[in-house]
C-alpha cells in the first residue's frame, strides 16, 4: 500500500495492482467494520459519539454481539488505526493517548462498553513486537483487535 501525493492510497492485492483510490481512513475503517460483522457483531454506532463533561468524543465504531453469538450481549467500542505515517512510534504515541482518553471517558459514560484498539496485522507483527510497545500495551492494559485489511477479517483479539 502506498500513499500518493494527494494523500490517497493505491492498494496492492497479491501480485496484481488494484488501482482504486480511497482514503486510508475509509479503507481501514470499512475493513474493520466488515470484519466485525463477519464475526456476528452488529454495528450500533459509526461513529460512537458521546460527551464526558464538556468534551465531545467520537470513537470510530460502537458494536454489540448478536444474541446467540459467543460474546452475546457484549458491547464494544473500537478505535481503528492504520499506522501509515512514516513513524510508527509517532502513530503509537497518538493512538495510545487517544485510547487512554477514550477509555477514561467511556468508563464514566458507558461502563459496560469495552474499548479496543484495532491495528493492522503487519503493524502488529512488527512494531507491536518491540519490547517498548509490548511494555506499554501491558502497562496501560490496551485491548487489541488485530485485523487483516485486504481480507477484511479479524486475526486476533488480545485482552
């Protein structure tokens, strides 16, 4: 996947190039949304907007597991990250700060909703294996959804 000068992205699929242009946010957002739906989650908010005190928040997705599903009745909020900037470390700083802020607010407003940070599998297999990243994820108890953006599937839930 590569960025064009306009900020749009060209997605490489296997050995062929699919030359369609989409924004990174839309590409990854839709991939995670479809992946959740494949696992019997119902998207209840896109985005999940709420207010805590005088601050407005917008988490990428709110979802609830279908009755009869393995996680029936569970409510989640998902913040989707692409990590497409040149510095994964800078992206991680921003994602972690955003995650912690959202979790603090959600604990007060919707205590029965669990917040997850969704990250692409390639980033999880590289940057998220660094000792620093693993230490931060453990210390701050960041719950992860590892997703495969092209196949639109969830590879792993990490609690």
